[in-house]
C-alpha cells in the first residue's frame, strides 16, 4: 500500500497491514517501529534528543484476530 506524499498520518499507518503486531511511533513525518515496549521507549528517548520540539504519536497495532482486554 502506497503512502501519500507529504504528511504521513496515523490513519495511513492503521490502513497498512505491514505494521500489524508492532508498536508504531510517528514523528517528524517518519514512521518508526518496534516489536516491544522497551524498543518503543528507546525510540522515544532518541527522538527526544534529536527532535526536542516534536510530540510523537504512539500506537500498538494488534495482529488480526487479537483480543485486547482492558481492566
């Protein structure tokens, strides 16, 4: 699935099946992925140093047919 030129949005990421089962960080027009929460934390620490004025968007996209329970 092709991503539109210009600003990438979280909706573009949600529509793309390649990000299923991953933690996704969207910042400065780039998409970063991690398999674990610890990997996501490392990405956020790096982004804080390299892009201090940007607020990243963070999401976990579950695999198809996953059940997420909230307590």
